């Protein structure tokens, strides 16, 4: 059986986006729910609670996104579409990239692009190389439950650097 072609969601950004967080490609739970970071064990929303110092996990999804936008945080993925069985980044085959340069060009307040995990960082840094002299990037440990090498507390410390660009 061939791997199914999976597609990313639309970006969640506006003119006030200062921090853009890029994942690789939504996993199965997220695709099924049509929501960013829908897997219950993915630490993304909990990590952003520590960054923003306000509740997100208990909010309905639309309110989570509204809170991110109010706080100048945007979301998208590096991969536009790819073949993949399951949810692991290691299983991504034949990816095509989202047009990160075009998006970045529409965000006048953007200060940093943060990559959620190694795959996003590896692919995304290459795509953003033409603007690396004017847009900062930071690679964060993956919020995925598959990335268990670091504890939540260790990830939260690493993700805490985002506060510098939001203040």
C-alpha cells in the first residue's frame, strides 16, 4: 500500500504576527480533526501556555487561535504536502514546500521564525536562507509525543526563548 498524500493547513497569521511557529506537517490526529496540534499528547498548547503565561489547553480551538493572534503568534507548516504513512516526520516522502518566503514577505512585524522540531528546522532554514540576514530563526525541541528525549520541563525552558520576541 502506498503512503497517502497529506496536506498542511492554511497559515494562521495577521499583520501583527511577530513570532511565526512552523511545524513540519500535521500528524494523523491533527489532520482528522482539521486542527493544529490536535494529538492529546502533543505538548504544543501546554508549551505555549508557559510562553504566553495564559491558559490555552482548556479553551475551544477557535479561542486558542484567537489568543495566539492577539499575542502576535502565528502558525504554519514547512511542508505543503507529502506522502506519509502515520505521523512521524521520518516517514515524510516526496515533500513539497509551502512558500515561506512569500508568507514572510506579508508579515511586516515578524521578528522570528521558530521551528517546532528538527525536520521543520532542517527544511525550513533552507527555504528561508534568502532572508536569514533580516529574520531570526530558532530551532525548538519538538512538541511531539514521539520526541521523548527531553522532558516537558526541559522543552518549556527551550521554548521560553520565544518570550524575548514577544515582549
